[in-house]
């Protein structure tokens, strides 16, 4: 069970994100339902925001608001702090992933569907592309890359904190 003081610390960010008025303690979950069904946001954005707030609250509850430190092995620390050919390993990994994904987008038929769906999802659906399953795949790929980023961050700082990456998703959304 999540302590009430942690639940109230998560709620202000939910109120700000959903542009709601402050909620009373009895209507917190009703407010989250209103946030999740807000018709002004696209469905994927609503789902992402609701899941982000849920996972953030869960991480806060599990870690009791403290950094998680451990005696990480040197192999794990290499992911964030190591160097390959004089370059930091995260930069090398980024270059490799960018090249692989770029090649797949240019030469692989399955990955090229992203252009058709992004341009006109209805036309892509009518032409036989399974739009929903492909979007699901893209979200899974994005999640895998986000997890990789989290592991690299934890290995860079030699600890994990529930506050790493706070509001970075908003900068990404703004940049896109």
C-alpha cells in the first residue's frame, strides 16, 4: 500500500499535467480518471502521461524517495563511464544505434511503414498496413531505448534515483 504522504506528493504533478483544479482527498482517483479521459489530448499522449505518472509514483513508493546505491560491478559502470576508442561508451552506443536504425528505416520494408503511417494513417490502413500493431511495435522500441537510457544514466552516476529524467519527457515532446 502506498503511504498517503507519497500519494499527495504525486498528485500536484498530475494536476498540473492535466490542467485540473486542486482536488480534495476523496476525489483524487476521480481526478485521475478525468485526466486519463481528457478529450483535448491525443489518445497516445493521454496513455503516456497517465502511465508516466503511475510509474513515477510507484518508483517513489518503492525507493522511499531515496537514491538506490549499490556496489555495482565494473562491467556495469563501464556502460556509463567507460571509453571506446577515446569516446565515452554512451556516445559510441548512440552512433551504433543511429546507424542501425537509419539503415533499417532506409532499406527494410517493415520499418519503412513508419513513413506511410506518419504521413496518412488512414491511407496506410486502407493499403493493408496493420497500423495499430506497428504503432505498438514502435512504442515498444521506444520503451526499449528509454530503458537503455536509464541503465546508462544509472551506470554513469553509479546510483539510481527516482528523480533522474524528471521533466525530460516534456522537453522531448516540445522538441518534436
